[in-house]
C-alpha cells in the first residue's frame, strides 16, 4: 500500500480539509493524513524541515515559505476564502451587530473578548486601533494559546465575545454564532496550498492540490462556512 500523503494546515481550514481529504481518498484510493495547528506553529515547523507533502495556510504565509525555499516555487493554489464571525456563549444575549457602530459598541460593552493570533486577529487589532479603543480594551482581551479555538474561551465564559474565522466557530459546542462582521469592516482571508520543497511525491501532492481547488469541492467548502477561492 502506498504511504499516505501528509497535509499540514492552520486551524481555520482543519474541518474542510479533513472532509476534502476523505473525498480525495474515496476518489483516488490514496489516503491523506491531515493535521492542523496554529498558523505560526505550522510555518515554523515547515521552515524547520518537517516532512510534509502539502501545506495550507493564509496566502501571505504560503508566499513567505515559497520565498524562503521551504515550499516549491510556482506551486501555490488558492483554495478557500473565509470571513470573520462573532460568537457569544450559548444562552447569552446577542448584541446588535448590524453595522460598524454597533460592533464597536458591543466591543466597548464586553467585559472580555478574544480573537486569534492569526490573520483575523492581526486585522482586528488594526481595526480597534483605527477606532481609537485598542488601549482602552487591551486589558479585557483574552489571547488564546496557539491552536486553541477562540470558541472554547467563549463557551467556558472566559470571553464574552469571540472573533474568529466562521469555519472555526461553526461546530464549537456551547456557543452561538451571532453573525459575521458587517461588510464595511469584514476581512476575507484566502487560504492557499502549496507543495513542500521536500515532498516525497510531488506529483501526487499536485494531484491533491488540483482536487482541493476543483469546482466539485464547492459544496463541502460552503458547508464549512467558507467559499471557493
């Protein structure tokens, strides 16, 4: 039996990639082992030379690893796009979130809030700074350790509001997705895949990427709160 391909990704794409890997295996007979971790940790592991075939991270992180020679030049394929949503603990009141002013008011009123250290978290810090409230709320920000879902902090009551990719909030028990960020302040992250420079079977890795980007995968992506790239 041929060895499994190894796919390493950030947490945001964990569920969709697990489902797509299973579909790829059913179609080709070739198993794919998927593993997800915090995006910063994934990039560090790839840069350290960990044996892997395909890596899926934010487009910028993929470009950085291609530039450093750890992912194969010309192998980037955009796979999914994902927006940020807001969650509250199950049973808690849902604040108005219809527009930018309402979201700002909800953030100011929250006793605690959490967001990831990934692309969405970087964006939110800039947004809060633009609103002029970052220093005012900084002591109330709960930063999850890498790889720990923001939703789990909301479910436990450690954070009243949680901001993260919708795909990472959809199936977390104990929370309610209150809604997406309104369009004027929404941020869309493109998650891309690329072939590792040390991939054991680049041709099969390319076949996997082509499958992950194919139109036939759109329903699974949408079910996981993402859209095709």
